[in-house]
């Protein structure tokens, strides 16, 4: 049997009139009669009692109608869900997150979720050291990171890139926590924490004053959560975006040395060749947000 036959049967069973059913289904009346008869032959029993007085369902036809309605409704729901996934308005968007501090940057995710409630947002832990490789192999669809991490990666694109001004974060019991008029010369006396193992460009973008200070120790944390914990233990100073520091500064002090002027270009990294429609919809949403903010 074909889905069209079930639709024709449903139309006739509802109206008990072949002509009205044909009009509803936009086909010729003989075609409906032919398809209903073919369905009855396949099933091996009559669905309708046909007489000069009209058309009525048989007992078997009535039972079949109630079962068929459920099947057709399920097919319609499945098709609707599949169309929504194909259009990117449903499905799953997996987001890499390096540490809890980044939740301050995720207002856009809440806005996207409110706009497309059928897209499930799944957060997955990312590691700063390997996040580009993780992105490339499909561990997640997108993540917020410095554009320097994507340098030299032809497969990685960035959306909604914004420049974030940096400050220096220290634990509350760190000597610089109560110091006045801190300068970068003062910072050089302490280890500097970086959530990266190999990216020298990222280090110098974050701490440009260390270019002529090779003796300053660099603590290379495996990821940003470990970097944050290292700073909170008082083992070194850490740079972070001012808006992030302001959002989570309960356990540490952030300072702005008078001669420290560093920024990072941060954006949503994603694979340009990704086939996930929900990601494409998210990138479109980011672009529309940027346009609205510019206007």
C-alpha cells in the first residue's frame, strides 16, 4: 500500500463521499475510487459499503480508519521533524567550552535557544591545547576562542569576531592584590599563566611585554579551567577579558596596569564545511546579531 492510498481512504472515511474526498485531495473522483478498490484488494476485505443511498464504513473499515489516523499522524510528525532538522531549526548544536568563566560570553546561546527552541544546545568540554583538532574531528560544532588558535587552519572559520580588552587577574592573597599603580614591570616578577602549551603567538598577544623578558616563567596550563585554578592558588598571574573577570571576580582581584594594553580577537570557531544545518542556522543568527548591533 502507498501513503497516497491511506490519505484517500482517510478523506473518504471522513466525508463518506467519494466526490468530496476527490475535491479535498485534488484528484479525479475515478482515481480515488480506483485506489480505494486497490487498497481493499490488498487488504483482503471491504472498507466501505457502497449503495445507491451512499457510502458507509464497514466494521473492519471503521477499525482500520482509527488505526490509520495514528499512522498518518505519526508520518506527518516525522516528516515535519525531519524538515525542521534539514532547515536547521531543530536538531543539536554541540558547543565546546573551556571553563565555567566562558558562560559569561554565552548570552548569544540563550538568545539563539529562545529563537529556535527545537535546537538542543549540548555543552562539551574542550581543551585549549587540542581544541582545533577536536573541532576538526567533530567533537563539537563550534566554540568561543581566540582567532590566533585558528591561524594556519584552512578548515576553520570564525563568526562574530570581537575584540576583548584584557586585564590581569591575581588571587586575593597575591602581593599585587593590594598594590597601587601596578605596571607591567611589576608583573614580570611573577610567573605568568597561559592556557596553552605551544601557541607562542597567543602568549605574546596576551602578554606583549614579555617579548623582552625571557626570564619570566611561563606556566603552561593544560586548559583554561586549570589555568584559572592555578591563578586562584596564588601561583601566578593570569590575563583574561575584562568582561569575563568582572562576571566571576568573587575569588580573585583583577587589575589593570597603567602600561598594559592588550586585546584578543575572540570569535565562534567552526568548520566551514560542516554539514550540520543547526550550525548553519547558528552562524546566520550570529551574523544577524552583529548586523543589528551595528545598526
